[in-house]
């Protein structure tokens, strides 16, 4: 199978919203009047972001999911994406399930594959996703005129929330590396969340006009919240006992209750800095609490309030009694020294 047959067979489908899809030098898209494009790219490198033998269906899902998660964090509606793919060989037994996993998630979000590039090389998957958000009116001087949720918009006094649960992806990784002993059923559940994360697109859309700042959690809660704090010029106070109790997934909670499996410190570290969870961390004024509950219900995505934005720069971690806890939770950084 040659390059063009491969593209034709696995990645070419009838266009829906696109003016022109796969097959020409460019795809064409008609922008919706009054809307802004939200654009994001994510690259998945074999051996770096996933094990080379990862199930191809799940890998197809994940490659798009991490990109949709960026749109979710901005409150953008998915429209289309491009796929740049380097493959060691044109193997139908890998390509067919990869395309199925990718396109099933694309269809679930009405997000169309409109082009890309295909080359021979070490397995590498790069997706660029396009979404849209309404243009907005700047509320404050220096503010950007957009309805998109931005990292830079947290206000002192805001509540801080996290969607669903954290820590499963890290738990799965630790177990797969043989550093944590996990029973097969628990590993299966945790691994599902590592390999097939759910992008919180519906929650992101529901939070438009309600949340101030938002980011998705790819590198770890404290790291990604740190980006919000830095770009907003504010600090935060986080209740670690609430985070550990309410954000740990059922699988992680069970693993931390089983003797000799996951210590309470590890449980907290997986929640605070685990990475690869693709949940949303966002802030909203206390006056909007009922609206946040509504958005959570409307999107069928649980959210937990874990702290407050404060004027003083820096991140303060406290336990249930308000005593401060040292922040030695390192989030993931590809170029960490
Ligand atoms: P060019 O060399 O002009 O950039 P290519 O020959 O690389 O174009 O690609 C031919 C067509 O197939 C283009 O429309 C391109 O967008 C599309 N395409 C290439 N690879 C992929 C892919 N992995 N998924 C979807 N579309 C692809
Ligand atoms: Mg090309």
C-alpha cells in the first residue's frame, strides 16, 4: 500500500461541514460570522507519551482526545482537525483500529478530519484541532475581546474547581512500570483512563460566561493551576484533604486503602501532580456557585471545589485544620533539569 492509497483508505471520508476536505493542497473551511477560531496542536511521540505497543484503537482516541481537551479548556466547540502522521510501516492491522478509534471520537464530537500529512518514520502523531468561540466584549481594560475561557482571567476571591477525578492515569503508569502492585481489575480501569481519556468538551462549553479562568490538566493539577496563577498574576490556597478525599478516583481510593499498595502520600501526589488526566481546573466567582452546579449537571460532569484564588502571589497548600503543607509535588516537564 502506497502513501496515497493509505490516505484514501483510512483517512478520507465524505466532507460534512468542510467546504473542501482531504485531497487538495489545502482544506477549505467557511468561518461562522461572529465566531473566533480556537486552534491547538498536540504531538504524541512513541516511547515518550505512550508505550510503542499501546492498543491502536485507544491511541487513535487519545491522540484526538488530548487536542479536544484543549478546546474544552477554552470553552470552544470542536469543528475540524488535521492529522500529521509518521509511521514505521503501512500496517493495516495497526492503521484500521487506529483510524477507527480516532474517527469514533471525532464523530462523537462532530469534529471533521480535513487534512494532514503522512510520512515514513518513527511513530509520531501530531493533530491540530480547530474549534470556535463567540467573539466577546472586553470586560476590563487590557482584557481580550473573546468569550473563550482563558488562563489569564482568574480573579482574587474566585473559587477553584476541578472536574471528575484525578490520579488514575498516574496510577496506571506506576503499575505498568512495576512500581505499584495493582490487581488486574483495578489496573484495567486505571489504564482505560490513561489510554482513553474523556475530553470535557460539554463542561467547557457550559462554563462559558460562568467560569473566569480555565485550563486542562495534562501535566498535573498543581502545574496546570500554576499556569493560571502565573498568567492571572494571582495566588491560590488549596485544601489538600478535600483534594485527596474528593478528587481521588474510586480505583485510586481503593488502591490506597489496600495494604502495601499506594500510601496516603502517593495518593495525594497522584492527585496533585499525576498528569495525563485531561480534567479541567477552573475558577469562578463565589456568586456563580449555583451556575457552576448547573453547568456541571447540564454536562453530566461532576466538579469539586478545592480552594480559592488569593491576591498574594504563590500557591499555599493547607490540610483539613488549615496547617500548611510543603509543596514538593513536581508536575511533568519534558525538559526538567
Ligand atoms: P502535499 O504534498 O501537497 O502537502 P500530500 O500529498 O501530503 O499533500 O497529501 C495529500 C492530501 O491528503 C492532502 O489533502 C492532505 O491534507 C491529505 N492528507 C495527508 N495525510 C493525511 C492524514 N494522515 N490524514 C488526513 N489527511 C491527510
Ligand atoms: Mg505533504
